[in-house]
């Protein structure tokens, strides 16, 4: 059974940093691309970042480019999101998501909540 | 960045009716478009990928069509469990943007 468990969320002040982690199990992690998607309270989905199986291809939303860094450790079956210079508008539930053989997200974690507030 | 615009924002229909949801891209995404369903308190679920392919275990009442910039998700006969928010997403280019969503509500 595919499991994606996010951690690292919490309350942080504007301008500070936070690192999210996603522990993956139930599939061969280094075979698949992984993404982060966020959802502000009561709002729609926003794609944040994606990384290919070997970290050779990485993309970011314009809203986070230059502030967020995605990475993965295939030996640890883990995905990360380093978030710097956090802003109030980064407040959201952050989902870790697995990309399937179709090329689309086929599994999602339950999310970790990030709240940016003074 | 490719912008996806979904319409309508809200669609009010009754069970048994046909639902037609639209997604328009600001530039061609070829067939690199998917549809997701999200219910309150749940993560999204993939319904349709590559514009017209049903994902695993998705009922046949869900269908997708389109290519280039104009796409449609059709639900042929609404079941009570279909009332939810629907999002389109493109993966033609980074960033893999989502549309703003269409809320399908019971009339």
C-alpha cells in the first residue's frame, strides 16, 4: 500500500524558514517523480514544485521560485521542501504527491499545515 | 506560466443530470491535461489524464475531451457522491499549474 506521510509543518514567523519532509513507502521510491502541492484554507489547489526520479528535472511555481527548494533522498525514500523567506500567503496545507506511470499524480499524502504569522 | 481557467465557478445540478465542466488554457498544452476531484477534508483524486483517459477505478460516467487549449469534463448522469470540487491541471510545461476549480453542488 502506498503511503506518503508529511511532517515539519507548524507556526512560523514571516521571513523565517521551515523544512517539510515526506516519508514514502509501499512503492519503489526512486522510480517515480514526486511533487508538492498546497492548498490555502478554503482555497483551491496550487502546484508548488516537482522533482524527477533522479533529481535531474526540477520545477517551481513562480510564487515560490528563489525561496523554496525541493530535494529527495532516494536512499531514505524521502522528499523534502526547504522553504525560506516565508510569507503570510504561504500559509496552506502542503501535500506530498507521487506521480504515476501515467505522468500524473496518483497518490497524495494527508498534508502538513504551515501557518506563517507573527 | 500557463494559466488554466475553469468555468463555471459553481454548477448547480440535480442527481441524474448531465454535468459539463470546462477548462481553458492560456496556450496550447497538447493533451497534457488532467482532471481531479476533491471532496471536503480529503486529498484530490485523479479522474482523467491525458485529456481523455479514465484513471484506475473511475466510473464510465466520467469522460474527458479536448486538446490544445479547450477541454471538457463530462459526467453523464450525476450520482450523489459526484458533488465535489473539480480541478484541471496541465503538465505541458513547468510549472504544472492547476485551474481555480469548479464546485459542483446539489440543486
